[in-house]
C-alpha cells in the first residue's frame, strides 16, 4: 500500500444512505459497515484472540489512555508493537484518550494545552496533550489512530438526574459550576477540537503507516455540528468520526444528530460513529451512511449475565432460566449456542444451556462471563454480516423481521423485573 488506508465503496443502498465497503490497512482489510470489538487494555476481556477472530471480528479497538498508564507505550514497542503484544494480526484502531477527558471528568482538568488526569493506576498526575496522544499512538503502532479531541457532554449535565450524571461522568462538575453555560461549553469544545486536530497532524510521525481520523463534536446542537464538521473535514485526512454521541442523550436525539452529521462527512472516506453499540443505534446510523462502530456493550454486558438476541436481551441471572435447557439463541452459531460447529466436544453436540449459564453466574465461575461475552461478540458480528447483505439486496423489511430488536422503541436495556 502507498497510503496507510484505502476505502472502497462496493455498493450503495437505493433506499437509504447506507453503503457497503471495504477498508484496507497495513494489517489487512475489514468489511463495512463494521463493528469493532473493544479490547481496552490490549485484550478483549476473557477471550483469546482466535476466539475473537472466529466470532467474526475483523478489527478491534484498544485504549491509548489505559495502555499509556500500564504497561506503557515504550514497553509495548519493545515487545514488538501492539499487534504482536496482543497476538492479533488483523487491523487495530486506538482511540486518543479524549473520551477519558469526558468520562473521568471528576478526576481531571481540561485546558487549551491538554488534559491533566489523576492516574487510575497509582493516583499520580498525568498530563495528556494532542502531541503526547499521537506520540503514544505512533509508538503503539495501530493501523488507525484518532485525533485528541475535547468531548463535551451532549446535553447540559444539570438537566440529568443523579444516576445519569454519574454515568455521564459529570456529577461533580455539575454541582460545582453554578455558572455553567452549556452552549459556551459546546463552542469551547468545537474550537479546542479543531486546534488540537491541527496539533495532532503536525505531531503525527508515521503518516505513511497509520491513518489519522479527525472527530466532529457539537453535542445535539445541529448548527454546531455543522460548524465542527466543516472545520474538521477542512483538514484532509484518511477518515472522519462523529464523537460525543450516546453520552447522555436519548435514542431520538442520537438519530437526529447522526442523520444530520454523517452526510456532512466526505463521501469517499470511512465514517466512524464512536462508542455507539445498541442494535437500533447501529442500524439507524448505517442507514444514515455510517461505516464503523465500536462499543464495550458485548463484553461488558456479557460479564454481567446479559445476553443479546435478535428478539431482545436476556438477563440470565433471572430465576426463569434456572432449568431452561435451551441455548441463549437457537439461531446463533457461536460456541456457546452451537459448540459442534467449532468442534467443541459436548455430549451430542448440545449447546450450553441457559440453566447451566445461570448456574455459572450464580456460582461466580469465570466460564459464564467467557461464554456469554463470546456469544455477544458473535451476535454483533452476525448483525453486521446481515446488515451488509441487506444493503446489497436492499431488503430492509425482511431484515426487520429477522432483527426486531433493531427497531424497538422501548428502552434499549429493559428494567429488571419487579
């Protein structure tokens, strides 16, 4: 390859903005629309790389902030770079650490120079700038790297209840800043994000090997989204991302922002919606023209006995599953649901039952989180395979019958039964 990334658009849906494509990187290609499994600390928790690969993952994501703190980018480089370190020969994307400035806002401070964190490892002070973020990502050696951006809360944190404030990482700031001006904060983030992007471009030492993506901000304000998109796409880059989505706003607002912003990004470059992972969010964004996604939902929820299915999620700790002999999803071909397909020698090729999986979680056995995480990773890869087929055939009505969860209007995570 003469460039760090090439993007081929293979087919466009005649009834939406969805497109079928393929991204080429120095470590191979991945098909789009793509869902990137998250391996925050250089590992997809509980799953060895061949299992992640066999589940259909073509590209995974690692976290710059966490790897910078432990074991350190220099250590990763001495051990052969991120691909060798993780034992993953396919494409890798690293985020910049900018999201941590948002999610850890209670233990950091932001200035025009960068973000100062309190380390989650040893409590020491860590200063992360655009230049330092790019230096770490250059050293790690991922195929796609992200610009360091300022991610503001999408909505005024003072309007959220206390639980949502904690989820958004904004509770302390909302309590302290009585004079907080949300529109001013969005403008500040937009201007800081473009300035930081220019610093990232100047600091990027491996432009022939690593593709740098810029990130659009602007909250749920469409005018500010347009302004940010114009600024970010004014810099010629291999790809562009929509950031600051699904950080406090509801489903309808996510769709409104993505449908507005995605067409503002260059047609010939990959479009990446950061941190969005529920099935209905992905489908709506694909139909708006987005190509790449990532989220911790499959493995984080899998570790907590929460299994995704096309008909809706299951909470496997619930007593209703105690003596259920059936698999999580009879149509799924993951090792938990169809072990014989992977030459796993279970009696009669039987699946791991819901009753057995519930027992594992109730007994706190690690096999439960492993199997359900593996199922969830495969679930989202099956979703993407079907989405790609649907784009080619323009068969959205049939897709909806196969994946009713992708068109639900209720809560994405239903409440626990009372």
